[in-house]
C-alpha cells in the first residue's frame, strides 16, 4: 500500500492535467494499476487514492449502516464526487472539472502527500489552511502523537 509524503507546487495544463511528482509516483504500488480514485476532499482540497487503497475504503463503505441518515448522506456525497482516473504515459492525471471548480484550482496546484493519499490544493487556500490554527505544531504533535 502507498504512503505519500512531501509537498510540491506544480502547474496544471489547460485540460486539467497535472504531473504526479516523481517521489510520489515511487509510492504507487503495482496493484493500483496506475489508477487513482479522485474525490472531494476535506477542507476544500481534492483527494486522490491509488486504486488498491480506494478498494479498502470501499470495503469500509460497504459496512456502513445505510439505515443511518448520516451514513447515507456521507456515502452519497463522497461517491457522487468520485471518479477513477488513470495516469497517462507522462505520469499526468486529469482532474475532473467539477472537482477543480470545487477546490478553486486554476493554473498552479499544491500537491501534498498525506499518507494513504495525495491532495491537490489551490495554493493560497493551502497556505491559509496551514496557517489557520492558533495552536503550535509542537502542541498539536504532542496531542496527536501521545500514546498512553
């Protein structure tokens, strides 16, 4: 399974294609078959999951109780935004127009590795998000990484 890390600023072409950075391409497993599922992400970004990782998410989705209103809403929302895309011969992925509009991406794009997926951000929105908390990195790390 993939584990993506790092951050890059890339240009997107007029057709909505953007290269996947080489260091992130190395993390894509052969089982993904050069295919990603892209979907509406959290906090205003686009998320891209390698196909093998997305299949694990789908297994979780299947276990959700669809008689629960929140579960139904979540499934409808995430799946209506989801599309499979395949890397072309130049290691580019074409991001769907509806997702680009949702994320406000036009031209430049921040590509961030976030463990099991890649995120695509409008650069200013990404910087605002990263600066958007009053807590320090150290305080958040202490809370998140505490084992006890």
